[in-house]
């Protein structure tokens, strides 16, 4: 019996924010995977180790959570005034598909450092010491992200004393600006609030009619009031991820919200669109103990937020959902804004399962339509391993 040998593909394994993923330069992928389609998806699934009916991704680079089942493809930008095109693929753990419908805000922090190291940024734009400004075109959603990457002695600085709840060790701070983060997500009609309302009555069969803020900023997100669904907002992962009925409820809410937001036409489509929209629930400040054992006092935060990603409660907070939180908090009358005490604000610090995070956003209303010029937050990134990934030659 003939055996197909493995092939090796240049790749870098990077932690960005509270996620990690396998990064590729487009030019390094096999020819068949350099264009969108079945071959590319099959290759990335094999790299990550999906689909895995055991849910462990033992035979791949994934680590069996939504935060670690991620891939990134970068290339020199085809857009004016941008350095790099960034394409993000969320790989399903147990199903055979890659979701291209949204961005990963956490891995966005690693795009600038990788692009510099991979020779995708003009060397003349990189200072010997200081901060390199990397202009990123987020190809999934057609948005600009500005990454501010620290440079020391001509090289990307990865070590430092910036601490990020949800990440064990400190590193160098990378500030991200998500420019014009609202509007024009595929199918959402170009509006920050696709339904036209700051709060909707969302009818969910088997659950009830829930007040919901459905916003399209950073990533389409459905915000709910924690108390209305039986939670306090202080929950950690096990409280929800260990409850199959709760997970089924959230998925039902997500599917019906996706239809209301115009992201899908029928709830059945939600099964193959797991990455978007996100579902999150909010509550007023309260004290709790984070998953690390850190005490979070009510006075430390403006509100509490818990968010689900790929069907499970996230261990910290997705970067794109943080953009949605900051944006919704800046708009008087949303559920997020009300949980934070209402009124005008341009930044919030919210509590999540791993601790706290601050995000800023500038929102204005023009002719009855809300716009956000940018959302700002800080993350960090670190290369974990670089070299090649190997996959069987007939895997794609």
C-alpha cells in the first residue's frame, strides 16, 4: 500500500491577547490553498486537528477551545494606505468547517508583530526604537485596525510588564485601534443596530421574550440582561459550560438573534455560522472571585459581562466582543450602557471570568444614526513557536 508523505508549511504559533493561533503568510501556503475554497479549509482543519469527534484536537495544533482553534493568513495589503491584509479563520472543533464570518480581536494584537517579522511591512516604516504603526486591513469584515507595536533595537519587543487578565505572564503592550468598527458586516444592512432599535423584544421559542441589544460593532453581538435569564453576571466557565440545558438555551437565543439581525435567513443556518453573532449577558457591578483566584470588587468595574464563543462561555473576553461592549456602553439606552449606570461615557472597565478589561469608544449620533469613529484597547502578543507545520500530503 502506497503512503502519501507529509508536507511541511512555514508557520508561526502565536498567542495574541487571550487567544492563540497558527499564522501563515499567504505566499507560503500550497498553491491550492492560496485561494478561498475547499482546499484551504481542509488544510486549515487538518493543521488544527479538526473535525475531532473526541473534542480534543489531539492530532493537530488546536487545544480544544474556541480561543485556541484559530488560524490566520496574512499578505501584503492590496488596499491603499494599508500594510497588511489579515484573514481570520475560526476552525470548528468537532464539525468539518472553518467559519470566515468575523474577526478575532485578540489575535489582531499579533498581526502587527507577525507582519513585521515576516517582512510584510516596509522596513522604512519601522523605527529602530519606539512604536511601529501597522495599518491592517481586516479582510473578513472589511475594516481597518491600527496596531501600535513596540520596537526595541530594530526588532519587535515581546517581553514587558503589561498584564492582561486571562493571560498568565506579562508581556509587551500592543495598543489596537478598531477604526469605524460598526456597520457593513455581511448581511447586516450596514447599520450599527440592524433592527433600528437600541433594545428589542427578542422572541425565542421555548425560552420566552427577552430584552436584547443587538449591535454590529467589532463583531455582531446579542446582549441580554443577566437577571432575565437567571444569572448574576458573576459566573465562571463551569457554571455554564457544565450545564447542557444552558448551552442549548444560549444557542437557541443566538440563532433567533442572528435571524433578527439579518445575518442569516433561517435559524438552521446558525449551525454552520458558529463564530457570529456572539451572545453575552450583562449585569451591574458586583464582587466575585475570578478564575485565577483574583478578587474583583464591585468598585473595580463599571459592569459585568459574560460572553459565549463557539457555543461555550469564554474564559475571558473576545477582543471583538470587547469592541462591541465599549461601543454599546457609549450609547445611552442600550442594555450595556444601563448596566454600567447609564449616561454618556467614552470608556468602561468590565468584569469577565478572568478579571477585568478596559475598552474605550467614541460614539456620536448624526441624523438619528449612531456612528463610532474608533474603539481602543490594549492587548499583548508573543511568539510561542516558529518553523513548519506538517500535514499529510493528501489532506487537502
